[in-house]
RNA sequence: GCGAGAGUGGCGAAAUUGGCAGACGCGCUGGACUUAGGAUCCAGUGCCUUAAUCGGCGUGGGGGUUCGACUCCCCCCUCUCGCACCA
């Protein structure tokens, strides 16, 4: 009994909290302050809890327990992100239904979390796989399906900021007259094209072994992240969510969030907004008069500023080709005149190639164009002579995954289509190539190539002997250093390299001499005025591929209409709200179909098909949603988890949201955290939530590495390295309080830190010392107070130590500096263990300070100190500066900035007193001997410095 | 390559606005109590020098600002993370 015994104490209090529902949050009182503290809920894997989980969970638990004692209403829930591939993979191997595996894993996780004493309100627990939850996931999908993005709509948000662009009900989508005139079906198809949730056919990463498409981030080096199976590119009709519509708002509204700058930056980069211009290059009725070849051009390589480039000035080049292509030049002139009248069309017409560029100021340097191999104009442009190579190249490109295509270690490749286009700014003919370094999914899928001022274009032009034309003069003093030729990676281009910076325009006709940024604005304007171009914004962000061919995910609440032959018409119906959830059908066979046909296509016919009352045959959508769907909105449901009338009561939403503190790993920086923000904004636009952003403050806990090895290095924990620490064994050996305290004591929450079992022992010893400070360890039979704990008034020094500790611990918790908070409590204990008398008036508040960190031990000691209720809602101790005042302080004495001694002086000693005291110090005196004091710097109560010669 | 962050004892780490570098813990050394110690307690512990003081050197390296720099400025090195043909 006498020793500190976590095994006895911890289950006792865990049972107590359960039975008393100590941490259940009832209805919210709007007059009291609320605090919503959220952990990223775990995927309940078969491996059980990892020591990384309790790191963030302990941090939030400390904040919650502290905040409750400060009188706040704390919402602190926990649940399970339980859909996903691992359970389904396990089902394929063993035949165990994913629901069974999932339930078992949740049970393990819950037992483990409970054993750590976290103060979750377990009455709010749910899993994303619960039909009562995914019912509303499906419902939110229907909201996305029912929404279109009105990019013109201007409105003012709750923050007073005026924004442009808002999601609106599809019923409010204006239908163009020509569509409306074609009847109801045309209108429906038009609407379907504008929904935030839409279907689109595109090449995707298809993994036959896993039987599903994968997101780009789930594919590594052309193989699946899970299992290392090959991934193919296959065009498939898939569901996409129009996240790109929200690109601007997702980027801009990061600004005011209390998030780590690195995460904000990652999101901005991921969204990748760029500004530039779209420009139409004229191709006319191409194919009639293929140009002889590029060799007719002055195909030599020019160096910057050489005579060769001057000779290729816009005018002379125009003339040199005049003869060979006179008819086309005339037509071009006519086209240009027409364009000036009609303006720049919304969609590119068939007689142009529309390109996107961020450097319209380099238009005069465009010596060729590149289309992505999938570009629809390739067929029209390709000449008969080039048809074979073009076809071969396109086929080869189609086989490559995105990752293969973007692999920098590979050479650039491409083929000439035989076709030419005319540069609208100078009437020059430029050859049109196809190359897979141009992606169909970005911009317009076509570029103007300016090898003099773009690294990639330069490499390509070098390889294929395409002329290079300098149109930007680098600023004075710019050095054409050879090293900058390095691209990609270690490969050198040793002839010429591009200048990609800003400078002054050359060889650019009337624009010569303009600075880059001025030129950009001016030419964009000029192009727009002549209907040849327009300002444009692009994003690296792609629409979110939202469907998977797995079983273990949310079914879509969507039906496809079938025609008389049983073929889909492309028209859809939705399940009405009352019929949700669309439950997963029971299935016995989890083997992948082996084709891109979704698993659910093997579902029973009564689930798959039905006929409407008006006789239309319908077939269910058989894709399921990705795992991210459930985690996109779980933080909302926690506020109102049992509501079976709506996904979230608006009054409760206003009272509980947004999340005030969100803690989790940085690995979700551009996935979950971006997807959630997107959904939240859609829900906001549709009036379903009242804030623009879901997570006010975000903190990323740092990864916990394995123990430092003999080389002084620490590596990631992994099964293969055999350095994984199981929280269960730590709890078993040292107790939950020790594990919690250790994980907080290791270092700053956000830092990457190595594990140390010795360190756990250390904090465990500290807790034993706390126990000994208050409990009587010498008494063998019963738990008793240590005789040193007495009902006597504390000394001034004891009060000083107490109040210093209260102040430090309070401030440290506020700033999430848990490691230093713990060290302050250690100092307190070191102090009082050597004290014969430990006044109860000092021990009581100390136990309260300790309670957020080591709640089991604290409750036990609180009881031992004679209290009869839980300390969970005891007022947090406050400090009084009065007690912190010291009468005497030790002041460092420096000579020329070097510490030479220390003197004790009264705290309010004036400068002369201080100087005299300092000079009386023997060491200082001897150092000053024979020297002149030139200056004396005194910071009262801080330090004194003699400057001597 | 681009972007972000970080380099402090043997190890994990502390250090308000520039003001005593190394709090706290681990480890180590010596001692006490012990049949025993992986329990507990006491003392010491940045490095060099010293019997001990004194002294000298110390926050990745080099320069600078200042009475005074882990902290601010410039250059360089190393490590970690993220992105990686987005025109």
C-alpha cells in the first residue's frame, strides 16, 4: 500500500469518472464561455494505439482539464475514422467482414484510450461507418450535388470581408436560352455539368490488384503505396468535387487562421494560384500547306545579345516566311480584324490554339508551341507525314502514369506534329509539337514555348534544335553563370541556359525597353482589346477525384437512369433525404472484380436496381466515397451526434463551433485539412454553418522517433526496425500518468523527439516523489497522509515557491509549453521534499496544478487530503504577485561584458548602492585594480556592467 | 533545384523586450543506508587548466552591430520536412 502504485490508483479513478460521467458535457449554456478542443480522430488499425497518438491526445487533455477548472464549457469528443482499405484488405485475405474487423479494432483502441485517462465525453462517440453517421455524409454529398458555384456573386461575410464567388442552389443556375429551348433533358444535363459534385471521364490511376483507382498521393513510383502493386492509367468515368472553384477562398482565407505558417504555406503551394494570360494562336483551317521543315528557319543557337538574335527580329522573321505561306498570312489578317470586333470568345474556337502563360511579356520569344499529347487539336494539326510518329508518341504517353511523366530523371521528349500556328502578336509562324511535359490537366493543355526564358522549354529546344530567341534583357550585373544550367537535377545543359527573372524587353517591337511587370500588364491589356487574349488565373489544385471502387466506404445516394436497352442515359436521380442512409449491401465475397468495375456491382439485384413509379429503370451508382469523406465533417457532428432530424442543429452549431484548438499530425496538411475546409465553405455558402472556417487554431504534434542508437541517431518507429513502443507495455510497467507526463516532458509538443525508456523512468520517479511528499510511505497497511503535511500557515518562502509555480505552470499551459510546466512542478517538489513541514494550504493547490498532467495520481492525493469530490471542476489556483516579491536579489557583475562576480543587494537598491556593492566584491575589485572605468551600465534589479580600459 | 524549419553538455532539452548560457530530466562519478539494489537519500557533473581557487574557452563555421549577442544583421556549412516539368 505505501508506495506509489499506479496499478491500484488508475483503474480506480477511471471507473469513478465513468460512473459519475464526470466529463459529459450536457447542453451548452450560451452565457458561459465554450471551448471546443479536438484531436484528429484515429483510424482504428489492427496494430492498436501507437505512442504517437497519446502525444497529441495528452496535450489536448491537459488543455481541456485546465479549461474546465477555469470554468469553461469544454467540448472534447472522440470517435473513429473507420472506413478504409486495410479492413477491406483483411476481409479479402481472411473472409472476415470489414464491419467485424472494424468493431474489434475500435474496441481495442477505446480500451487503450480509456487506460490513459483522457477526459473525453464518450457519450458523443461515433464511427464514420455507423449508418446513423454516414447517412449525413451522404446527405452532405447531396448538398454538394445540389450546389453550383456562382463565380460572379459578390457578398459580404460575417467577418465583414467582401468576397466574390459563392455556392448556390442548382435551381438558381441561370439556364441559357438555347439550352432551355432544347427541353427538360438538356436543362438537366446542363445543370449536371455545373454541380460541385459531377462526373467526368479522365485517365486515372487504376490498380488492378487492389481493385480500385487511387489518388495521386496514394501512388509512389508507379506502384500502389499499399502492397506495391503496379498502377495503370485508364480513362474512367469518375466522380469529382469541384474544389478548384474554391481555390481563391481556400488560399485567401488561410490568412487569419492561427495555424503553423508551414502548413498555411503548404496549402497555398498546393492550391498553386498563378496569374497570367490566355492567348489564342491562330491555326486557321490547318493541314493544307504543311511547312517544309524547321530547318528553313535560322535554326542556329543564339547566345544572349548576339547579332544572331537581332537578325531574327520580329519584322524580318515575318517577311522571311511571307512567300511560302502568303495565303495563310492573308487569312490571318482577316481573322485578326474579325477578332478585334467579336472580342475574345469564352471557349476557344476550332481555328485557334489557346495557351496559358504567366509570362505574356515573352510572347515575342515564342519559337514553338507544345500541346499535351491528349490535346483535342492534335488530330487536326498533324500532317500525314507526321501521323505515324504522333500516334506512336500519344500511345506511349497514354501508358505512362502521371508520376512517370513528371519524373525529372527522364529526358524531355516530344514529336513535331507537322503543323504550324501563328503568333497573334507578330504574325510569326511557329511549329507545333506535342510533348508529355505539357499536362492536359493544367491551364489549357497547350503552351507557347519560350526557350530563352523558360528552363523546360530551353532543354526541349536544345534537344530538338529549335531556335532560341532572347526577348528579356537581364538587369545590369547579371552573370550568365554556367552553374545555372543545371537542370534537371545533376544533368547539365552546357550550351545555353534560360534567363527566367525579370528584366527589360528586347526584340519585342513597340514594347522594347519596358520592364517585365509593366510589359506584362500592358500586353495583356492590348491583347484583350484586340480580342486575342485575356487575363487568366490558374491553379495547380485539381478537382478532387471522389470515387473509389471499394466496398468499405459510403455508397453514393445516386441512381442512373437506364434506357430501354438497359444502357445508362447519363441522367441521374438522387435518393431523397428520407430514404437515407443508403446502406452498404451485405456481401460475402470481397475479392476485387479484377476490372475497374466497382465491388458494389456484385451487390444483390434488389440493392442495385429499381423502377420508378413512372416506369423509369434505375441502376445504383456502385462507386463508394473515399475515406476522406467521413473525416471531412466529423467535427461538426460531435456537436450534435445523436440528432436524427438534421446533420447539425443550427443553434448548437452556433454555440459549439468553430473548433478552437485542433491537434494532429502534419501529414494531413494538404489532404484532410484542405478537404474539410472545402466542405465547410460549401456548407457555409448553403447557410448550414455560420463560420467560414472550421478550425481556428491548429497545432501539429511532432513525430516520436525510436530510441537514440549508439551512433547518436534516432529513426522513425517501424515494425521492420523493431523499435516500436507499445503504449500498453509502458502503462503496464509505469502507469498511464507516467506515460502522459513523459510524452509531455520529452520536449516541445511540435518538435520531433526520440523516445527514451530511461526518460519514462525519470518522470515515474518524479510521480513517486510527489506521492511521498503527500502520502505516508512508511505506514505499511493503509494510505495515510504524510505527517509532514500539516494544517499550519505556510512560510513566506513556501508561499513564494507555490505562487511562482502557479504562475509558471498556468502560463506554460496557456502557451502549450508542457515540458517546462512539468519542470517547474519538479522544482516545487524538490523544494518541499526537503521541507519538514508541508502546509496543507500549499499541497492542495499543487495537486490541482498537477491534475491536468497526472489526473489519476492527483485525484488520489486530492482524496487523501480530505476532499470528497472530484477535482475536475475545482477552481484553478491563482497566483498573487505580492508573494513573488523578494527582498534581496543576486545581481551579476560584469566587466567589459564578462561575468566577474555576483552581489546580493536589496531588491530596490539604487545605482550608487549597487555600484558600491559591486566594487566591494573581492574578485571584481581585483579585476578593476589599475584600470579606469569608462562607463557603467546598470539595469536596476538585473545586472551591472563596468566598461574599463 | 525551389520552399520552410532547425543546429546549445555524453543524451532529451531550458533561457521575458539583447542582460548570470545549460533550468528540469536522463546518464555518469563519489558517498550514505543495505544480505542485495534497476529502491531511496546526499554531494558533484559544459570543456581546458588546477590540489582547489584564480583563469581561459564555450550555443554549427566566419564576419558585423552593441557596454553586453543562443537572441539582431551579412556570408557559409550541415540536418530534417515539404514540393518537385503546373507553363
